[in-house]
C-alpha cells in the first residue's frame, strides 16, 4: 500500500447543463379562405315519376276481404266497407177470427120525444097580444 505522504488528491469537476426555453415572436401569419368559381358543362338524365289515381266504382257484394294486387303495372287497392243488411220475411204469427152472433130481445121503456109547433099571436097597435075576446 502506498503511503499517505505520497498521496495526492485530484479534484474532479463536472459541468451541469441547465436548459430553458423562451418563446420569441419572429412574425405573424394570417389565414383566410377564397372561393374560386369555375363553370363546367354537365349533362345528366333526370327521371320524373307521377301517378294517376282513378277511382272505379264497383258496388259488388264480397265473401272475403280482397288484397292489394298489381295488374299490368297498375296497383289496385280495394276500398271496402261493411254494410248492415236488414232482411224482412213475412211470418204469420196468429189469426184473429171474428164471428157475429145475432140475438133479439124485446124491451120497453119511456123515451122523451120532442117536437116543434108554431104559435101565432096577433098584436095590436101597441105591440100587445090581442086576446080572443078582443077579436070578436
């Protein structure tokens, strides 16, 4: 081992880096949009469809509910309604038999009978009735 007297010490150094950032404005930028219009010739086939509705009266009595069907490119939609049907029948319930019975009875009772007669009076010059004595 070496002796302490011959010992030398060497200092060790080290550099340490400290890094920092600083924002520095070097200029500005402006952004905007511009619309450029360019005309082009365009050809396209457009299809237009229209429908024609025709109502066809039927007034048919049906046994079953019909469904929507297509015939020759025509869609047929049945429109139906239920109708109450009243049926009348002639039914003989009873007969009423009427018989006339004739009977004769002799009865007696008093009945007042009125009749008119004319009474004639003669009047004098003073409109007074003239008696038979005055006439003679």
